C-alpha cells in the first residue's frame, strides 16, 4: 500500500510514494548503521554545528515548510509556521546544551577515579504520527542526534512529504552520510524492523493500542523503548480562577491544531460556583473561532487530517448524545468538501460516555461540574490516561499542590494549557506511556549510562 499525501481541505491526492520492500529497508538500515559508526566519533562541537545548520535551514525555508504542513495535514498556516520555528528552537537548544547534559558525572568512591559516562546506543527507529509532522520528529531527533545516535524515521502514511522534507533538511548538516533516513514501511514490517540487529532502540508516538504492540516487540528484543501515547487531559477550573485568563487558555488548549493533539485539553472539570459563567463564555469564544481554508491567515480551525478520523470523532459525539449529552454548539458534520468538524461543546456528561472515557482527537469539549477541589481531582484522575493536566486558580500555592502531589499525569501546568518545551521533560504515566523526551531526561533515554571505575 503506498504512502499517500492527500490535502484534507480539497480531498485531492497530492502525491503517492510506493512502500519500500524488505531489501530496500535492509539497505537503508545498513547505511544508517555505517553512518552511526562515523557520527558517534564526532565531537559535541561538530554535532552542535550540524544541528544549528539544520535550524538555520528550517528558518530560511520557513514559509515553504509551513505551507507543506498545512497542505498535507490541514494545520492552520499560522500554527504551521509556529511548528517550524519551534523545531528550529529545539535544535538550537540541544546544540547548545547537549555537552553539559551528557558530561561525565564524577562519583566519590574508594577508587582512584569513578564516574558515570553517557554514550550513544546506535540507530534508533522513530515511528511518528501525522499531527505535528515536523515537531514530533525533531522533538525526538534533536536530543538523539546530539547524543551521537542516528535516526531512521517511519512516518505516518498520510504525511510522507513532510518526512522527506525533514530528511532533506537534515542533509544540510554538512556530512556525507545521513543523520536521518526515511523508511516507507508497511505496518506489517514494523516488528521485523524493531527486531533487526541494526536497530538499537525505538520511540513511538501514537495510540495506546499500537504502543502496546511496539513495547511488546521491543521488550522481546531487549531494546530500549520510549512511548508517548494517548491522553484525555483534564483542566480543573477552581472557583477562584481568573476566567479572563482561564477561558482563552482553555479555548486554545482545546482547539489548537483543530483539537488534534495528544496534550489538548479533552475534559473540562469546572467548580459549580463558576460553572454557568465558564460555560457561557467558553461557548461564546468557541463560536467565534473561524473554520475554513487552513491557508487563510484568519482561520483558527482547519479540517481534520483524514476522513476516518472525522468519522470516529463524530461517532464519539453521536453515541454520547444518544446517552444523554446535551449539545450547546456544533455536533454535526458540515456539508461540502474538506474533512471539517466544528467546535463542539457538550454538557450533561456521564463518565461512561465516549467523549469522556475515550481520547477525542478533534475540536470537542465536554464540560463537567463538580462541587469541590477534592471531587475535581478525583474526577480528573479517573481515567486510564496520564499525559497532561491543568489547574486554573488564583491560589498558586493550592495550584502547585494539586499539580505537584495530586494529579496523576506527566505534565501538570497551573494557569496555562500544557505544551512541550525543549528545556523540560515530556511524557506520561498509566496508558499514556513511559519514558521521556526533551530536557536532560530525554537526552539520557537513548544512551548507555556507563559506570567507569579505575582502581
């Protein structure tokens, strides 16, 4: 089955790429392994220059890459530009800080000298999604490459052009061997690729179901694995929250990338003292969002990336309505071309409804009232996921306590929607996966943490 780039706004096929056969994949893995043997011998300064060169290339071709993202997966153009710039910042960050993050750590023992060293593992397989087709790759590749590893990328079937564009961008690093190589591999081939002796580790971003399979195969092969899986992130709005701050944050946190984000706010838990005002103002701001051509600078909501994704989202909404959910906005597939789904606000939510129990990957906002912060935390944690969580309150000490000690998630923010930052580790708990990307913990995921003891 080919990798097909289809414009989700026009529904037209842009390009098709045949899948690689096994001989072609093995040849690419062999090239990647040889590249690693050379790349691991480079200094941190040489790696830094390479990453900075890629960052400069992304900035120099900023508009072309942004338009490609928008064309291939429907992200509004202003958000696509922000994604490209974020990639450049991430590359710059690890170029600047990798050496200090991976410097040997001396440990005082009875030895003449003893320390912990960090060495690269080898060729890493990155199985990446479509919703942030540049950032998801760079988020992993920047620290992995800075540590001395080499990356082979298996992109989502609907974003092959972005994958090839990134491969081209990394070729500007100035080396005569590839640092990042794309594999157009069928799903059925993934187990054998993970098992292949050239692969030293695997990172996967996607569904919990697929993540379990990746972890199983990696575990059987005794290979390091990092998983960033689904989320059903709660936002708690306490009675003292500043709604002038909280509501715009909640709107952006729910509808960014047309709601197609693992760390989008997917459940709103609102104290009854501010519930009516929050609901009214949230609906008003949701209604004001403009849906349309993602190339239009004024558009906030673009089409979903694929028809099947929209169908599944609408199933979740329709089944929840049948179970008693009340629609205040949206909830219907619009007529015409493009895989659009409107901002949708639902109340009268029960915990067993699909829009509450499952991950909703699109612009759907279920809102649930609670009577206390204790109930809010209980409701927030009553999920199999644990990627992100938000608390909105003017009591920063209380907000920090809930974020630090009460909420079961890998990323807990107070008075801001969750986002990823190169300086901070990113990942989840429970069915949202394990391991971390970014920050000092991310760069140390795919290295040999080696004890050196000199008597």
